[in-house]
């Protein structure tokens, strides 16, 4: 019923917990596709030990490191299930995650994807006391047509997602030109075609540690966000003026944070001009954009 995709790169110290959380699901009709992305630790030994005793595990190994997008796409090519889920090798699922989400999708046939909240844990697996939704924020209405909310940023944690395979047939694979925020770009494209369903209960544990990509690759994340924002402006000409203004504002802030002050200022002023068309957003965004543009004027 469900194909679970697990990319792994040198996460041997977390891998046992992640694999066990998938294999121990109350819904057992699943396959676990592990793509080892040329790990240099003892990940291969751990994966081999599990695959030798559980026929639900499929293993693919890369001879060179190819990144998350390629790893997930290779797993999608092998996936036999009509539902697709994702669990990275440093994250953990609650035991009833799939059962609850499958039940929700079965009772909501018009929805293409269900996602949930997740708890933040540290390197040792201890709860930090925070939820994913507290850090990244949810829209006022977290279920339904979410494209208008996703254009501003990602609030969907990939390890919490269960989606119909039909979604993959329509949108295609993850975009391998995007290395760090490929999931956000994927949800954006998908949200133009499908309704999303939100489950507020935390169904997974999202581990944040020194090698987490959102920690170790902050600059690369920023550049990828700017790339996706540009694609949004290029591909979706029907965006509301307020949405365009917010995107230009976010790009300007990101560019200034990267030290590209000239380009950042131009986008901040562009955000202000674009917000003229929207009375509600003008005051708030214009005031902030002017302040930031002035702050960086001498940079």
C-alpha cells in the first residue's frame, strides 16, 4: 500500500532508530526503499543487517554522492505502492503515523496529500519542547488549496507527508536543480493541482543536529530559496500583487543577508512599488521595505 522513501548519507548513528520507526508501523503493508548516497560510515552494514531479515526493504546504493533530490527520485522509480511517504535517515515516525494518514486519505478522496505536525528533537533524540509548526508557521487555514500560502515559504515538513502516487505521475520527479529546498518547490507545483489535508497531531520527530542541512548549509539554503522565488515569479503570472510584493521582499532580505546589498536594495524598493496595488499590504510591507533598504543604503 505505501512506499516509504529513505535517503541516507552518513547517518549511521541515527539509522537504526529511523528504520525501526518505519518497520514498526501499525500499518505493515509497506515497503521501505533505502537509498544510500555513497556513505563512508558504517551505514551499509546497518542497512544490510535489516534488509537480510525483512523482505519489505529495498536497497539502492550510489557509487558517488548525488544529493537528496536524485536519491528520492531513484527511490520513486522503484516505488510500487499507491501511496508515497518520506522518512530521512535521521528522523523518526510515531508508530501509528501511516495508519492515521491512510485512513484520512481514504475518507477524503478529493485530497492528494496529507501532512502533519512534528516534534523537534536534538542530536541525542531528546525533545526540545518545540514543534515544527511553531518555527515555520502555518497558514490560518492549513487544509485545502494552499498554493497562495506556499508561495511565501515552506511550512510542510517532508517527513510528515503521505501523498497519492497520482501526484508523482502528474508533477513528475523532484527538481534536481534544487538541492536544499526541493520539497518546497515540489509542494508548490503540487498545490496547483491538489488539495492538501493537515493533521495537527505530531506524527514524527524531526532531528536537528550539527549535520542537518538547514544548519550546515545556511548559505546554500538561502540561494536555493532565491532560485525558487524567481521560478515562482516566472511561472505563475496570476499571482496577486501582494504575493509578488512579499516574494520580492523575501528575496531582497535574503540577498542582503548574503552581502549582495545592491541587488537586495533594488528588490526591497521593488517590493514597495508592487505593494502600491494592494492597500491592505501597503502600509506594513512598505514601511518595513523602506526601513531595510535605508539600513543597507550605505552597504
